[in-house]
C-alpha cells in the first residue's frame, strides 16, 4: 500500500500587485504600521520581503524594499516602517499615507532569510533571533508562525532598542511569551538609553558579554537569524564568531547604508 505524499507548498512567484491601505496606526514614536489589502497576493513565508513602489502625479517613481511583518496565505500584508529623516519614501508612509490609498507591491521576495514551522520534527532545532530596532520586522512572523503552529522548536529572541517606547510589536511579543507553554519562546530586551520601571538590569548598549549571556550557546546548534542596521549586524556577527558560533548557521539581513 502506498503512503500519501506530503503536502506540497504552493509556488509563490513574485509579481507586481495593486495594494489598498486598509489600516494605518502608530507603531513607535518614529514608526508606523500599515496593513495592506492585496487581493492577488499569493501569500508569503516568515522572513520574506517585498518592494513597494510609489508613483507621483508627474510620473516620478520611487521603490524601496521592506520586510513583511506577517506571513501565511491571506491577502493582507502587514508592514512596519521606521521613519528615515530626509528619506524619500518612509516619511510619506509614516506621516501621510491614509486608509484607502493605493500602492504597488512586488513580491514575495527572498528565500534564504526564512523560517517555517515543522511540527513533525522528531528533534526540533533551536532558533535564536537577534534584532536591533526595526530589525525585528522580518523576525516577528517567525515568532507568530511558531506560536500559531505550536511548533516545539525552542525559540529565543534578543531584542536591542533604545527605550521601552521603541519596542515594535509589544502585544504580539507578549502573546508569544504567554503561549510559550505550547511553543517554547523566551524574550530578552536590552534597553540602551532607558529601561521600563522595575527593570533589574540598568540601561546600556549591547555588549559581547551581554550577548554571550543572553543567546543560546554554540553547542546548542541553533539556527541564528540577525537583523538590524548594518553596524549592529556587523558587530553581532563578529561577536558570534568570537564566541564560537558556526557562521554557516547564521543568517543576517541589514538595512541602511
């Protein structure tokens, strides 16, 4: 008797899509959250990104890449955009875009900086997430997919921000922590400038010692995802190498110059 074949994940070919802004809300004092309705969106995996194109009345176009803060087969896409002062696109998306506006998006893009749940794994591999500021955006859908699937893989996140107000996706992270009994997840936030009331650890920049004490050790064999500004990512990668982590197990994405 032949066994049924495993389900095949649909091929999600990147293409240009018309998107309508469905929700606009503040994310942090310097960032906004956009929910886009994209009827032709084929879905995307946790960690993927898209290109967003704006067209001015005179025909001028500007295109920027943004990580996707959501995942799955639905037709709604969540973005969280950090305002870049003197930027050409991000100030408009954060300060001026309104519900009902239309945009163009191209995607889904990227297949390397991706994590997918696998509840059938006999020996689930641990995952270490390291984010700086808005670098948490592509990591959040990994966390939410992990929780929604009740995936047994041990998940740990180290998140570096300036102040408590600068934390992205506070509600979603709290929900993942609350669900850690069925999808193991540990969160540690490092505040460089100001901590929340009652914090046991004083504010201070992330250091190599703090990193070593907070992430899974090299012998855990974790798959590591790092995302943030270029200086942040380069420093974290250097420390991970010095601490003995196998660099072939580390996947990194950088934003900015």
